[in-house]
């Protein structure tokens, strides 16, 4: 047993307890530690690897919370028996790179542990039989801390946080709240997430596009749309723009916030795609009474976890809560408490950090294979945007990619109807079938670009 611990090496860029956690995870996955095997006592392992007993104890505690280890009073710490799983994943004939599937770096165990805790709670029956009022706003407080940890949003009052069923629902809540006082006339970016357009159409809003340059949205374009068309709502993403992966400069954010305040334009800032620490202040920090800040756990933790939050302007909080009540009544008690357990878990920070690092590994593999072409990307953000070489038609490229088993999103999904789309496609990190399958798909796209077939018909 002692020989496997002698291989553990520490580096300066990560806390020692996280190194121990990662090492034990690797020992379990490689079968060097097997189901029900006993680990060394805390003090013994601390002596073996030359750390404090508290460091080992914390690593054990977090791995227990993630469901990888279990402890028995007076018996010690053991590898928790896991269901047998096949490590050979069957890759489908088509690999879908249209949607994000984050690598599992402990979030499954984190969510499973939270579910197990809830299932054992004496209040379990009330979470389903009753429709509670979420007294105390504990999840709102946890979201406020979660948001403020890595982005400047100004001071957050938990009473201004409104829980939603994901980020798209959050954008809808903001738009419908604005509609209570005036008909929204919406602006989006030249290239923008198609859900903004569809939601605006559904609510009967006129919609216009804002031009960009290398620093971000052009302030004069926003002001022009306000003066000419009456635009009073701008839906955008300052940190990780979907689909181009652009990040708006801090100077440009200040200029846009000034336009919003001067013209009375509400900004809906959708910050659902960012995994790493923000590069600058949010629009809410710059214009708190004009900004709706929207976030979600879906693209930073788990796509299936439809749980998000909106920080509403102070005067709009009551209306926002009313909109949530009329659209979904409320997030269920069970999901509310599940989110609370996840956001307050000691393991969350480490899981998020590992997700970001592994996502960057996927990005690096894609960039190494597609680097000769024009790419837009951000570290740790699970997307790439490829500007196709001169002469390529987006539709022809997507059809050829689909014929060869890879699905991507064409650029026309990100423009307003009847607008001219550039020759480009968006690729998402899909880790469902592992890095090898993902890189095979990227190799296919690179081969199409480097060796176009006659059927593609490049002009």
C-alpha cells in the first residue's frame, strides 16, 4: 500500500488537499484502489506524504461528500463500492457538436451526494407533497455568493435574486417584467444566440441588431437603434459572447453602460457560459438600475441541471417574482434544496476548477487540429467559432460534415431573419464519449476543410 502513496507529487498551483483528492480518484479509476478497500488512517497517510493531518482529513471528507469514499465510526475510511460500469463507451455514428456536454470532473458525484442527502432528510415528503414558500431565501443567498465570487456585479442584495429554471427562462423573466411597464423593442448583437430572437418573436417584440468591432458592441449603433426604432432593451453577453466567444473590453462596457443610462435602455446580460473568473466588471456593476444579470448552472456544471438566477434591478424585483409565479409558479422545493446543497458544498470550487481545466484540454486539442483556420475561442469556455475559408458556403460545409457523422451549428442560426450570415460554424465541446471521440470529430472537420470533395462545390 505504501508504494502507491510514494508516487504522489505536489505542485505549487493547486492546494495539497485537491492533489490528494485527484490522486485518490485516479487510483480508484485505475483499479489500484478497489471497492471496499481500506485507506490509511489520516495521521498515517499524512506522515507518508509529508502533509498535515488536517490536509488529509479534508481530502477524505470531500471525497466522502462526492460519494467516492465512505467512513465508518471506529472502522476507518474505505473506497465506497461503485456499480460496475463499462469503461468502453460506444461512440454513435453521429457525434453532435451542436450542444455542450461538459466533461464529468466530479459534478455527477457532487449532485448524487446532494440527492442522497435530500432523500435521507426528514423533510423529504414535504418537498413533494407541499408547495413551500422557500422561506429564508437560502438559495438566493447562495447564488449571490456564487456569483460574487468571480465577477464584479456590485453589491448583491439576496432579496434581488430571483430563482429561475435556467438562463433562457431568466431572459424570459426579464423581458416579461419589462413588458409590464412598456412594450419591449429589443436589440441583439449582429451574431447572437438564436434563443434571444425566438423569445422576442414569441413576445411580439420588434428586434434589431447591433454592430460590433474588435472591442465589442458599438455604442453609437445601440444609441442609433434607440433613436430610430425606439429600442429600449438590449440582450447581450459581455464575458463570453455566444457564438463568437468574444469578450467585451472594459472600456467598451463603460461606454455601453453610459448609453443605457442616458437613453433608458435595459440591459439583459446573459452570463451563462463563463466558467473562469470574469475579466472585468459586469454591466450590473456599471448600471445597476438598468441591468438584469442572468446566470445558470447548466453550462458551467451540468446541462441537465435546469437551475438559474436573475439579479433584477431593485424596482423590478416584485414584478420579476410575479412573472416567475405566472410562468412556472416556482422552482420546486426539491430542486430549490438540491441547488442549495450543491452551491454550499465544499467540493464545488474544486469541481468547477477541474471542469474548466479539462474543458481547456478539449479546446487545445481542437485548436491544434484547426489552428490553421480562423478561430474564435476563450480559455475554459466550451465553444469554438470557425470562420470558414474564402469561397466556402456554410450550408455545404454543414451538409458534408453531417454526411461524415459530425453535427455543427451554421452561422445563420445566429442572425436575424433575412440578415446575411457570414461563412462560419459554431462547435461545442461534447465530452459525452470522451476526448478520443471528440478529437476524431474535429479531425473530420479539419479533413473536410483541407480536402474538400467535389460535392461540396466551393465557389
